[in-house]
C-alpha cells in the first residue's frame, strides 16, 4: 500500500522522472537503497524508542518473551505505514531501480530473519579460529543474533541487554557509526519489555484505533526515560 501510494504520488508530481535511474550501475542503486531504506529505518527504529506515541506502534515487536523469526513482522500496521524507508523505496522503484530492489530485499530479509532467529548460529562461527577476523568484521557490519538479541532483552541489568541501541536491521554498521552499538557475543537471560505495564494484544496491533483498559495513564506513558 505504501509503495503503491509512493509511486502514485510520484506519477502525479513528477511523471517525467519515471525510470530516470534505470541505467545507473547496480552498485550505486544498492547504495541508494542502503541509505534511503536501511539507514532511514535505523533512524525510524531509534526514534520509536525515544517517543512514547511511536513506541506504542512498535511495542508488539518487543513484548514477545522470546526471540524468533515469528516476531520479524510483529508490529502495529501504522509502524510500517509511517516508516520513511518504505516510502523512499517506492520512489526509487518508480525511478527505475526495481531490479536492484529485488536483490536488495532478498539480502535484507535474509539478514533480518537470521538476526531474529532463535538459533544462535553465530556462536558456532565465533569458535572457529580462522574465522575470528571475519566474524569481527561481520558483526560490525551486519545484524547478528548476538547483537540483535541484546536489543530485545528484558533487563539492562544483565550486562547484555541494550534496548536503547543495536537498532540496525540489515546493517549493524549504522549503530557502530552513530554510537548505539553494543557487542558482547552473549544473549540476554530473558526477553520482553521492561518498565511498561502490559496492554492487550489488540491495542498493540491496532493502537491508536484500539485502546486497552489495562494501558497506563498518559502521564506515565510519556516518561521518556522509562521507554525500552
């Protein structure tokens, strides 16, 4: 829906620009998606952990008491409708970069699913001696189960959980560059949401259209420092 709306708006405002980037090298096209989709998603993700109203759109992703590929798309629908990267991707596709997007999306979703996996596949790779330099680089460039599970941890007191950082989706590099990275190669002891009272699953998925009776008062919910 977002990509269709993005393309429709481009057709109305800049019809002459359709396919304008179709002939650029694919490497440049990939770089455009990394910046306008993945980097903007990093900032959007980071912002939702800072603004209470936006976190209400994202908390369903964190309320699961486990790590699994099942939570990859566990978000409020408005979370995606407001995500800048999807709108920008629609623009780039309109400009002729659809073939690049197909490959980019496969790469991105492979990394995201792998990072949310309940299987700690990176642990085994860390133990292989000749792979250590490669793994050192890999975990600073791409999201891994170790770095992303830290973002989903329940309590920062466990020394691993880092829910105010490790926001990267495809590239963990954004966290490294913008100072929100934490690398421990360990897993949190528990997963979920700290400090915020539970709300109904209907509110998590459909807020602000649905509001739970169990929700905290608006005054409490606006305490930014308490946001996971």
